[in-house]
DNA sequence: ATGAAAGCGCTAACAT
DNA sequence: ATGTTAGCGCTTTCAT
């Protein structure tokens, strides 16, 4: 990489002259500016980012901590973050916590050494279960703002971007009730997460508004054979005529399992699930889905963090942004 | 963030004494070391990463350029890269090229300003179609090594990690032939990629080794309705009794479509496809899959790059590492 | 209009 | 054993 020093030497001027010329300072003579810019272009000079960061005490880099990048929703949020950050001139350093509290702490620690200006993160499962938040608070008090998305620690004062999970399943369940479904089950492999709990409550509220109805909840654990579990559940409860799936796989699997058991979907059973467009194609008929607009969530988070970074002096109050879900009706409901 | 300067002041010693003490230099007195470390711990001192990078002219950061993070395979490779890099003390800055040549060039440019020590990347689709490689060469000649994975530019001299795509489909096709399948189709939405071409050739070779057999190739375009296209293809060619799917969706969709058309899988038709374990669960019966060991690919790429970074002076020859696929036989084949 | 110098935080060669 | 100094690449204030 060429440096200002080398350019200065070759042009027989001082370093500061070169610097000013490249930054279009009024102070420098027209002719000099021309010569400097010419040589800089020739050598493809780019200001050294590290030196700039040191000088200006900001890196224009955001630390992103994701629990699991193989989760399609989280990957999509990351996509949204990257796109918005790039648009606004920021880079992102990505760390994967693997749902581990320890790794989350570590990533926060390591990047808080001057590598990034702030964080966007989704709280790890273990962190949510143990309800630890000190590491977040410590980071914030060090002057590094955090924006949390999806799974958030409610008692940490920071900006947040969340989904109206409760409302989403409440409305979806209401939709199945409107189809006159009588036995609606709830299937989830995210029971332990804050969002999973909200989704369950939305379902429960809609069901319990009817005197004669009962909850029916199938909880999938990590180690379970997802397919088998769902299939035997549907077999054991043949009266099920509706399914609300709280994660991105259960809906697809429920449709396929039902068909495998000889049911017609949606004639005998309706299914609504959280899923991306791509995944919804993995079932015949296509899954009626609750879309979370992951990219929008990501873009919002990036936008919020960068806004805060660029207005640190204002010390604005923290905000929580709620991104609405959409119910995309296709063929797995009436 | 506390700096050496502040610690030095508070301890009434010089900055270099503090620095040496913290770096366990022999020069410093035992008692001083103790005092310094104590205060550093109290203030939770961490060396400023940016200052270190500037001083040592290396960032311990890798630039990763991924064409599409919503592609499960690529996300998994990223996972592998992140894990290995973290293990070896490196951070990763992630850019998403969105399959665009322009964005790929831009990311390379921006990060080559001192932000990273080298790159790991998967060539964008547009770049492969236009066969442009100058930007890679330029980056390398600037002293920033590149490791390419999966889709590579063969005429760029750099380390590479690839999959034995040709062999994978060749053997898979042979497998179907061994089941005595007579009409084996090839379905792909990655025809334009280097890997897609290799996969097609592997299939073609196995088929054409039989005098009486012909190729049958369904090409899915981005804008197509994947489901509809596959279904009508299977309907129009009812004699198909075997499918090799070159991408991660076509296999799942082929099974579901066949069942929808009243076929029994694998009795009437066998299907083998590239897919991850999770996705293979999206079909009943589970898809017999070609696994690419994405995490291993990522880990290898990171390991290769970091090895090169730490041995720049040796100027070692470039290597190409081939990661073998595995055929996981489940229920969609006999 | 141009240049010298200080300083961002750190390390290390070189005094003392 | 401790301190002084220079320097990584850059911007910016303050001379000239």
C-alpha cells in the first residue's frame, strides 16, 4: 500500500500538503492539487483505514453477534444488516455465539478492544435461559452502544428491534378458528426462547377465548427426530385439524407428515407456520406462512445503531422498534 | 477504554514500563510488574487493537466475501470459517457480493485499505459468467493473499478449497444405475456455475457409459416457479425412474412432486440430491443426499489462509485442497 | 500556499 | 530496572 509519505517524497512536498490536497483543502494551490491527485490515482492510493481509525477513534465497523447462522431467519437478518451497513459506509465483523453464553461474552470482550464502534446482536439461547445480562451492561457502559433484535434482554437499556410474535400467532390461530377448526395444535422447537414463549401465548390466548377448547402443545427438543416426533403426534391425535408451527421447520414437516398419514391438506387439516418463502416451497401444498421480514429487521437494526453512533453526543433515549409480521395465505389453509 | 498512558500516570512510571510489565518483559522489577498488573486488571485494560494493527502492520482480520448468505451451503461454510478463524485468533469481516461482480470488486477494494490481512471468497455468479479475474490478481499482487472455495477462478494463482463435484454426481448416478434405473434425469438450478457444470459432467459421463441411454436435463432458472417446473417435467416424462439433483432444493422438490403425482418413492423413482441434513428432513421419505461437508471446507480455507499469512516470507507454492463428498443413503433410494 | 509538529495507542531499540 | 525516543499513517493546528 502506498502511503502519504511516499507520495510526498516523490513529489518533493510535505506530507501535510499531500493530505490536504487529497482532502480538497482550500489552502493548497491548484497546480499542486492536480499533481498530487494525479500521482495518487496512478498509485491507486487509499487512505489506510487503521491509521484513520486510530486517529479518529472510531472504526466505522459494527460487531454483529449471531447465535446461529444456519438458522435461515438469522442469516436473513444478517443479510439485511450487511446491506444497510454497507450502504451507510460501515463494515461488519461477524461472530457466531453458537447459542453459548460464554462465546457471547467472549465475542463482546474481544471486539470491545477498539475493533468496533458498537454491536448488533441476538441474545444466545443459553443467555436467555440463565437470564444473564451483566456483560451487555458492561459493554454499554464502556461507551459501545448495542442494538438487540428478535431475542432481546428486556431489562437492558438499549435499542431493540423485535417482531410482534404474540400478535402473529394470535391472529394466525384466529384465522384457523375462523375456518371452523376444532382442534388446533401448537408445535414448537423454540419453547425456551423469549420469542417462542410469546408465540405460544398468542396461540393460547386465541384458543382459550373459546370455552370449549383446549391447548395442545408439542414441544420438539434438539435431540429429537423432528419428523418422527411430529408424525407420531399427528397419528396419536387424529382429531387435529389445525396446526400452528412456531419455528421454520415444523410447519413443513407437519404438512408432509399429514400427507404421509393419508390426510388431505388443507381439507382435513390446515397448517400455518413461520417460514421463509424458499422453505414454504418444500411442501405440497405450499405452506401458509407468517413472514417476519428478516431483512427489514436487519436493516432497521443497522440503521438504528448507526444513527446512534453518529449522534452519540445527543444521548437520545433508547427505542424499541416493532416490525410487523405478514400472514401469507397460500395452499395449506382454506 | 483505559490506555497505557493513563495507567502509567496513575502509577507514576513511564508508558514503556507499563507496556513491558504487561508483556512480561524480564527487564521489569517483580514488584512493579505486580502493581501494574493489578491496576490493569482493576481497570480491565485491553490493548487497543487498532493501535496494535497500525504498529504491526497486520490486523489479524480476514475478509470473507460470500455471494449469498441465504444459501445454506455457503452459510455453513461461513460458519466453518468463523469457527476456525476464531480458534486461531482471527476475526472475520463479512461482505456479501449478492452474486454481483461489481459488489465483489468493491468489497475487495474497500477491505484492501488495510482493514484485513487476506481474503477467503467464493466467486460471484456474474464473475464466473463474465470470467473476470483482474480484481483478484490485483489484490494478490498488493500482498493480500486469497483463498477461494467452491466456485473458483481456475486461472488465478491462489490457494483453493474445492469439492469433488464431478466425482460426486458420477458416483451417485452410478448408484442409480446399479439399482437398474433406466431413465435418469438431471435437475439443476446452478447450470451457470463452475460447480454446476462439473456436476452435470459427472452425471453425463455415468449415463453415456451405457450405449442405450440418453441424457435428460431440466434446467431451472431463477425466475421459474421451482415446484411447478419440476412437477410438469415429471408429468411430461413419466418414464423417469431416477433423479440426480444438483442443487439443494431440487431433490426435495422432486420427491414431493413425485408423491403429489401419485408415484411411490423410491419404488417408482429414486432421488439423490445435494442437501444438508436439515433440509433432507423436508421430504418423506428423507432424501438420499450428497453431503459436501461445508464446515470442513470453511475450516480448511481459514486454516490455509492463516497458514499463509503466518508464513508470508516463505512464499510457498499455492495449493488446491479437495474435500471429498459423502453419499448418505436414506430412504429416497433403494 | 506550504511545512513543521503534535498526537491517536502501542512497541521496541536504545539510552541511562 | 526504568525511561526516552522514534515510528506505524493519518489529520489538524499552528507557524512561516
